[in-house]
């Protein structure tokens, strides 16, 4: 057997299904994040956070609350929705290490996350 990208996608999906049960038992959100691999080995990152009012707290959400003012947004912009190219997005976090596109927003139809420039998000929120 050789470890490749396709196999890791399958493994991540199955692992996420199983660790979700463990997280529910303890009232936390757990998921497998990014990782790396060789043909013989792999490493996956385990991410977790407390669930508050049905929302899992993660590092991107925390970063938004702590740094929104520094980038020109308000902390209460977290969770706000905006339209971009005919699709609705919801602000879910901030990636402080990204200078051009630090705002993380989730496409409401697909759940997929995208990066946006602060200036673009500010304009779209008006």
C-alpha cells in the first residue's frame, strides 16, 4: 500500500466521522485538519474547540474577535453575511498571517471557506 492524497482524503473523512462522536461526548468540536505525507507515512493535525451556543470556537474565530479592530472591522462583524458574485457568504474568522486576504468567510450554500480582502468585505457589508 502507498499513501497518497486520495487515500488521505478518505481517511480524513472517516476519522472526522468517528472523532465527532468523541467530541460530542465531551461537548467539544473535534476535526482532523491539514497534514503531510510520504508514500509510507503521514501526519494529520487534530483541531478542537469548545462549543458555545451551538457554535464551535476555533482559532480563526478567536483571531477575528481579538484583531478585528486592528484590520478595520468590528468584532460584531463576525457572523455577518454579505453577497459576492451572486452568492451569500458569512464571516467566520480572520487569518492574521495573511496580509492580502485575511477575512475568512463561508459560502452558505456549500459550506466551503474562502479568503477575502478587508477592503472588499467592508464595502460588501455596507
